[in-house]
C-alpha cells in the first residue's frame, strides 16, 4: 500500500501533466515541493502503474503524457477517493433514496482509479466502518424524509405541521438542507425570521407546495449548523455546579457532554487551584442546565462524586439520596407536604 503522502503526490503529478501535457522535472519539483530526484522516482512509479509517459532527456527535457491519453480521474486525491468507500455512509444514502446511486458511483470511481491504487480503495470498506448512532439506540425512521429530500432537489416549498417545545404549529418553509446527527435527521429551512432547524421526527404532517423558491447564494449549510449547535449548547447551560469527584467520577463526568468535557479541560489546575485531596478526589466546576436536570444527571455518578454547590442542587441530591435509602430499606418514602 502506498504511503498516503506519496500517493497524494503522485495524483498531483498526474493532474499537473494532464493539465499541461508537458512539464520539466524542475517545474514539477517547484510545484510539489520535493527534489528533482524525487520527481524522477515518482515518474518511474507512475510509469510502472500503467501511465504512458514520454520522457525527454537533456536540458530541454521533461515529461509528457502519450498523445490522446487521459486519466479518467478528475482531480480526486487518494484520500478523497477512498472516503467514497467508507461503510456507514450507505445508511444515510439509503434513507434519502440514493442507495443504488451511491453503489453505482463507487463502482464507477473504482474503475476510474489507476490499477495500482484500486486495492487501496477496496481496503477502506473492509477495514473501517462508520456507525453514527449512539449505544443502546437505534436510528429513528422518519416518514417525512423522502418528501423533504424531494423538495430539496426541486427547490419546492413545504407546509409543515410541527410539534415544537411549546405547542403544535404550522409553518410554510423553504428547505435549505438536511443534517444527520447521531442518527436523527434535521431540516434546515428558511422561515419568516431566517433559517431555522426542525427535527424530522417531530413533523406530524408534511405537504409539498407547488411554489418554488430561490436558494440564498451564500448560504453555507455546514457553517450554519456549527453556529446553531454552538448557540444551542450555550443557551442550554445556564448555571454552574461545583463537585468533588474521584478519578472514576471524573472519567464518567467527561462523557456527559462535549461542553462539560471542555469545561473540565479548561480547569488546569482544578478550579480551586488545589490538586487531589488525601482520598485522591478533585474539586471541579461544570456547567448545568437546571437544578432538576443536574440532580438527575449527577445520580449517574453514584458514590464517585459529591455535589458541593449550589446549595439548592446539594439539597436536591440529599433529598433524593434519602428517598432512595428509604426505598431500599423497605420503608415507604415520606409524603411531600
């Protein structure tokens, strides 16, 4: 298997020759950032791979492709070509109705690769698999996905009946893109107040309208999604909790969310400027959504953590622990007054 950097360089050389038809060793050296000697070695490898090269020696010499010969490869690097064969992508393609098209494109891409590199692309699907769904979960099927996808291809407006956090609402929107995150599909669509995000599983009904729309020329789906996720996470975490955690508790705490993990990483040394205590426990501060939510989440840490602040959260944890003690002691929990 070719080293990744060398394979990428060979593709680069091939594309340069195809664009210019003829080039000197020195100019190729300048373009690729390697020595002239390395260029000659790479050209020998291209020739051995079946690329028909004409080599002219001397001060005015250089390399050129056999007249009339063109590679079928149109600028893809080896990494880009191999990425097309990553297993896991077929799941999303099949849900969008593009499963057969993806398989066909992979076969065509494989045929377009030089023979010496085809085995590298085949190795990818046999050695790497992408599973975007979290543990103990399954990817929810969305009945709205085919209609949304079709509207995206044809730039047609949609009428949605959607269950939001507050109530059931109706919206007419212009679909801009689909995002698959952790097995869930989300629609990014232009509404009255700009682009908004809709979880497809929350769409109760959908109707494709006859009207078409013009997509915003500068809309960047990936950038919008990244900004949207950042705003959502910033808005969710509204308070801070202080905990005393064991090494195991700290490990578990990091897995709660990327936002919490980032907060923990920023505390070097820990927030109280002290190292572990005599028991090896650390004192840390982490963002929380609410007292009620944090009380439920921190129960997952069991005896590997102690909530120190805020007082309301510590009181909630203490009350829950007392009720659990009564349950497991065989006594009925005291009724709330």
